[in-house]
């Protein structure tokens, strides 16, 4: 039923809402003025060039990461909005269609209730007076039953027609529910992948913190090799983070496309 569909969509909405948006984003590492002065003063030209190149790349990668974070968050929030719209749409269909058809059935039954009750009562009377062998009474009752027979048949046919329309709508809703359930279940593995990749990103970012600490220690000592080594490791790790975030964004757009198709087909 469409009500079950609404419940299903609401459950999916909770799942999508629980996915991390910018949870893995962190404040960029800041190269304060003078941080590398001691190191650069003791470095060869080749080391200086390499350190500057790594520093520039790290800054660029951090900017790219912030851009990916923004893109992921925007798309993720749009997905939540689409799913919320689907939930609202499903609830509206339930209220507008099934409730109306059910009301039609109840109203039709109520309208014909006196007629059908009268017809049933007369037929019962005919059976009750049969043992009395009262010909005139029996004839009178049969005339009344005959007069009500066709109206009673039409009344029952009208009720059955309304009930049939209601059942057909429920069957259609059931099929629609199954179709959307299958599609939503198809989205779930993607959501699981997103959560797993976000977790991997967070782990990688935790590894960046000790590297940054080691870098600053090397910089204070003027250790060009240590500075170059830690910067190189940070750049490599941040590249991996950005690669993962690019994949996360693609997965979010995959969810977007699937939700858009569901919304179009159920609109």
C-alpha cells in the first residue's frame, strides 16, 4: 500500500540522513610565517626547491579537499531533500487516492443499507410465514420481494464495483511499493560504500596529524631531510584522501540519479 511505501521511504530517509557530510573535513594545515626559515637556511638549493614544491602541492591539495567537501555536502543534502519529497509525495497519494476510494465504498454501503436490509427482511418473512400456509400474506410478501429484487441487485452491483475499484487501487499500490522498495534497496549498497569510504578518509586524516607534528619538529630543528620526508608523506596521503572524496562524490551523484528516476516514475 502507499502507506507502507511512505513508511519505507521514511526509513530510507533516516538512512540517508545518517550518512556523513563534511564530518571528515578538517582545518587545513597552516604554514605560519618563519616556520621554514631555519630549515631553508640550512638546505641545499635542490632541497629548497623540493620543499617549496611539496609545500605548494600540499596547499593545493588542501584547497581541492575543501572543494570536494563542499561538493559532497551539497549533493548529499540534495539527496536528502529528494527523498523527503518522495516521502511527502507517497503520503499525499495515500491520503488522496486510497482514502477516497475507501470512503466511496463506505458511503455506497450506507446509502443502500435500508434497501438491502428491507429486501433481506422480506425474504426472511417469506420463509417465516411459509409454514402458516397463508396464501394472501405469502403473495403480498412475494410481490414486495419481486419489486425490490432488481433495485437490490443493482445496489449490490454498485457496492461490488466500488469495492473492486478499491481493491484494484490497493493492488496497484502494492506493486508500486514493491517496485520502489527494490529501487531503494538498490541504493542501500551505495550508501554503505559511501559510509565505508568516509570512514577510510577519517582514518587517513588521523594519520596526517602525527605527520604534521613531525614536520613541525623537523622544521624547528632545521632538519631539511625530515621536513622533506614528512611533507612528501603528507602530500601522498592527502592525494589518497582526495581520490577517495572524488569517489564519494561520484557515489552521491549515483544516489541522486537513482532517486531522480524513482521520483519521475512515481510522480
